[in-house]
């Protein structure tokens, strides 16, 4: 097993470092060797990304539609990310797009009783929106519970990186999508510069 922190940041080589599912969706177009890769571009990639995200695979005939719906939501949430950072609020347009997906989803509640105690179990059925509805739910939950925290929504400080993340650190000083991916590279660059100047 790799003991470096990348373990929690990369799943099957795909970035999951946003801290929230909807941010990980935005991070599904990473820049690899200078070119943007779309991790949802083909049915195979889509299936791999869903598995890494822990999302249910849609049934075969609905797969293409589910992929397009998720890619469209990604576009929508990119704008929402910028809006949140700029204004601190979710626009009505973003809420409308999210609500279209949530309207078709279903939440089931069940009280489970075990020897250790009772537990209220919530099951989310995304409905025809598929994985996009699950991401819409994550975004809605984020927007409803992180009021005033939009300054913690950040883009990686590496100009050659397009990752975004939620900085959950106590002092909110995180600059890099990940120390292993971008932070160390920057440190090495600075070290080399100092060596060259010495
Ligand atoms: Zn980065």
C-alpha cells in the first residue's frame, strides 16, 4: 500500500480531493500532461468514475442519458462554484437546475432497531436523474449547510492545475489541491530556484 497522502486524493488514478462530491465532479476534467482530460467522456471512463465516486451505475439503456445529464450538471455547477465564490450565494438558475433533478429523486426513511440502539436510516433513490441527482443532492446539502463559507471554496494555486476544493482546515490556509500533486512540485521549483541563485 502507498503510504503517501495521495491514497485519499486519488482513487484509481482519478482525483477525489475536493472534499465534497459536487466538487469532485468539477474535478473530473483534470489536466494531464498539459491537456484537459474528460473522465466522463466515454462509457468506460464514466463507469470507472462512478465506481470511484461510490455512485450507483445506471441501467444499460439509460447509461448514455445519465452520462450526458451528469456532464450537463458539471457545467451548471461550475458556474455555481464561480457564483458562490463571487457572491456567497446560490443563484436561482442553479437552484432550478438542481431542483429539476431532485424532483425525480426519492428519499426513504426507516427506523432500524438493533441491540446497540435505534437508528434512522435514510435511503436515497436518485430516480431517472441517476448519478446526477446524487450529485445535485450533495450540492444542495452543501449550499444549505455552508452559508458564509464560500471563501473556503478554492482553486489550486498551481496555474497549470484546474482542481477545486473545499478548504476544511482550521485556518483555511490550504493552497494546493494536494501536497503530493501540486504542493511538492511548487516546493521543488522554489528549492531549485534558490539553488540556482546561490
Ligand atoms: Zn493542483
